[in-house]
């Protein structure tokens, strides 16, 4: 029995589809269905109200049903990529996969519809009949030329977008890749000669797109299995091929490719030979997109043309032309403005958005998803990666704007910038909650020093800070290391030009720093020699001294190392200013909303006074996010039913809080389930003073708080903002080694808030 990698992959793929439940999709209710009242509103009699509203105005379907966010992926299975005519039923896994991509990348709900119908006109008739159900139609894997017939009929008869992804999705991504390839090669659409193989749906659509982008029709040469498509040829011709006929004599691919700038292959394996590539123009562009084996392998191209720019349809080579860069986002933009079609303007806007994103600095999230790959714009990075979270905001916004400007939007957006922010918030889970923090930080240009300035995450965060805020990053690290890493990561920032730098190995302020540190620590056993050594090696201590000397407004450290180790040096230096760490607060962002957890790091077993300080600090910080604090002091004890040591400390803390008027809601001690379940809490203690569910949980042990924090991160998919170090006057923040570049940006925004707005 074979144990080859191919067999192993086949088995893992089958297991993926089979377990723990067959298939890749399920349907979930979006509204509660817990009692008779819910049933009456969801179905009879309440459902009649929505029906009446839609009958009076069909546009209300987008208000009261899922239609405005529902796409049908429709196929008859006659041209499944790499598999051919396998039939409707066998194509279902592919269509389910397409539906999953819609949901994952653009939040679009999708039904896959596989139809046993080979007649294109009858197939179109069925699709047209589906219009009341869906907001848009994605035609998929229908053989040519039938796909042209189906699409044309559906576009003419339906008043919703109809998009054949095999044609137009491929064309859009090819258009984006070609736009950037020509930029790298120093050429223009108007001047290039194109030779294409493959007269099918995708090939013809790609050529039409290139014409829209400026290519001259007389510079396009189309070949297929029978050679050049020329005027008067009768063998295997279609009207779509005939539109690109050149000359009136048969020629081979080898004859027409001489001097070509761009080869576009959407045909089959090994069609293009190395000796043909050798006859092309200087800096040739080779798009060999046949799957799984391209028209020519990249190493064969490199052997005869080392400076060639190459794209394939495979994920194991640079520049994979992947339709997922397009279809989720073009549908997202079209659905959100109620477009009646996806027109040329929207497709070109999609091309331009994808191409521009590749030229921008790579996002930290994409870099994390594709570790080890070079994501710097150039010959090996022409188009962004599918997991770049900026695609939705950039591409969907461009498509929506084009739909409105071209007059096909039935629900035009009032504020396109607000729409872009909404899309970003759907991708970056922290975006919506962080907005008031970023707005507050924008009122002042604070100097933020990063102790671990050589860390990739810090460098990416510094790039984002300069792009998205008014803050001034200061990095501690060796300039040659930081410069080299910025270049390798494709970041535009450079030391001294874009941000200030402290070099611990050689900095003119070294003497001032060690003397300041020694002055603070002289009576705690720190000698001048120790102070000198610390200011050469301990970047956290250096950052703290900079804040102490007013050379920075706030510091961020902890991207590696242990929290308490960093806290020790922060406390040594900044604790002399009357500041004292009160606790660490983590904001956990989950699907059903935010939840704060404290104290996760500072006090292992906090005293009642420390618990009370943590509660007060947590309430203050929650308001920075625009959240009205509802604080539960959590314990195994439930409103006095146990007399454990932890419960006693919580009760004492509540007594301290009760000793003065407070402008926030708090209650305890109670179990976490009582804190998060209003009905349970009302049964246990009807006189409790909290209304609604708690949004801040305070624990009597750091072990408990940290455990809840980590469980929410690892098992509930919560995104953490923080930890936020309370009590330090926004002068210092200590993160954890699991922090991401986006997380560092969020903490920098917190650190960038002016003290006057801090509370």
C-alpha cells in the first residue's frame, strides 16, 4: 500500500470533508428562537407583517430578509476546474467550497445550487426563476460556449448581478497582475504585444479585460490547439474567438510569439516551450495559468530569460492568480449598494483596487499567514495574498463607488468613507471598539517608545502608526538590524528618516541615561557599573528612563519575556513619580461583544484595597472605549454562600467601594455565570444592583483572571486588546509575547491618548 505524499494528502482532504460532520456548510438562525414569543414573531402571525411590507415595496426584501446578503453559486458541473465534465452532483464539494470562501472573506451568505441541466437555454431559464430568492448569482464551472449563452440570457432578464467567475473573476485578477507586471517591466498596455493560448471562457474574458485596460486589439494574437485564430478559419471556431482573429493565414504559436511582451496561457500543460520564450521581447511577462500543470514551469522560463516576470495558477509559486482575490469583494460591494448588475466600471475598479493593494505596504496579518514568503512589491509579488484583510475595505469600497457613479446602484451609500470603516471593522475585530481610542489619540502627537524595536511586529506596528495616527514612534534597537529587517519585510519606514532611534550599543545619550538610572536606584544596591551595564543591555529600563526624562510620553514593552520582569524595571523607574501599577486589564472582543478581564498579571493575590483600585481603574478604562461599565467581582462564592479567603477579600473590596459614591455599576461576589446571565442572577438575588449582563469581570486571583483570559482567546476565538497597565498614568504598557502587530497598534493608540482625556 502506497504511503506517498499524494496519498496522504488525498486522505486528509477526504477526512476534512467527512468529519466531524459531512460537508463544509450549515445553516444557522440569526434571531433567537427560545420561546413562544420568538416563534410568534419569526413565523405565524408575525411573519405576515414582513410579507406585507415586501409586497407593498419589493425593495423592503433587503430590510426584512437575507436576500440582500445572499448569493447563489450555480453550476451544472460541465467544466469543473481540473476535472472536466463530472456532472452536477460530483461538483457539489467545489460549490460548497466556493460558498465557504464567500462567507470567510466577505461575510456573504451563500447557497450552492447544482443543476442537472445541460441545455444552456433551459439552464438559464432555471437560474432566472431564482431571482426572488437571491441578491446575486455566481455562475460557476459551466463549459464554453454554453456559459456565454447562460450568462447573456441571465444578464438580460435578471435585475440582480450575474457574474460568471470563471470568466470575469479570472479576468479581473489577471488584469490586476498585468497592471503591476507592466509597471515592474516599465511597459504600458497601449504598446505591448500579447499572445494568448486558450479560447475558452476565461481566456476570452481575460483578453476583453486587457482591451478595457488599454491593449490594442491589433496587438492581440490568440492561439488554440489548432494554432492561430485567423480570419477565415473554420475549424473549432466560435464568435468569441473570431473577434480576435488576426491575418488570413495559419500560423503556429512559435511563429506568432516572437517579440511578444506578454504570454497569457489558459490552456493546458507544456504548451509553451523554452525556445519560444527566448524569442519574446526583453523582460517578458509569462502568465502560465493552466492547473495543475502550467503551460511552462517557472524554472524553465528562468533558464532562458532570468528577468522574466512570471505568474501561475499554483499556490507553490509566487503570483498565484486566484479568483478569491476578486469574487467575494466584488459581490460585497455590489450587494451593499443594491447593484442591478456588475458592469465594466465595477470590474475595472476591482482591478485597480487589487493592483494598488499589492503596491502598498504588506499588512502584518498577511505576513503572519504567509511566513517565509517575500511580500514586497516587485516581480515576485504582483498581487496581494487572499488572507490580506485589507482586500474587503479596499476592493469592495472601490466596487461600490463605481456602481454608484455608473448608475446601477439602487441603494447608494451616503458616506463612502463610513462604509470603508464598516468593512474594516468586519475584518479587524477590534476596529469598532478602538475607534473612540484612535479618535482621542488623534488630538495629540505623543511620543511612544518601543523597547523591543528590532521585533518584526514592532516594525510593522511602527509602519501602521505612521500611516494611521499622529503619534511619533521611537524604537530601541541597532540601526543596521532595523534597516535590514525593514527592507526584508518590504516596509517603507527607515530609522532616523521616519522615526527616532535609540541604539543601546552606541548612543550619545548613554551617559545621561545610566546616570539617571543610577540616581534613581543608588540606594537600592545599583552601583554605577551595574547602571552602565543595564543601560547597554536592558531595553525596557532604557525605555522607562526615556519616559522619566520626558524624552518620550509613554513606553511599550513585553513583546518577549515575562510580564513581571518588565514590570519590575517599569516600577523601579516610573514608580518614583507617584505612579503605582493597579492591575492589568484585558479587553476580550468576542462575537457577541466585548468583555474586560482583570487583574490578569500585576497582583497574584490582591488585597481588598488593590481589588477596589482595579475595579475603579477598569471602570475608567471601559469608558475610553465608549462602554458603560458593569462590573462583577467574581468568585466561587455566590452572594455570601461561602466564606473562603478569596470571597472575604472580595467582600472587603466591595465595602471599600461602598464607602464612597461611585459613578458606575458594580456587584458581587458571584459566579461568572451569574455575572453573565441576568435571569439567573435575578433568581439568586432579586435585590442585586446590576441590570443586564456584566461587561467587566474582576477576580480575586491572577490565576483565575489569566485562565479566563487565555481560555477565551484559545477556545472562544476572542481577540485581546491589551493587557492595559492601570495606575501608571498612561506612561507605560506591558504587552505579552502573543501580541500581534495589530495588537501593538491598538496598545499604541491607548498609549497615545492625552493624559487630559485619560480619566
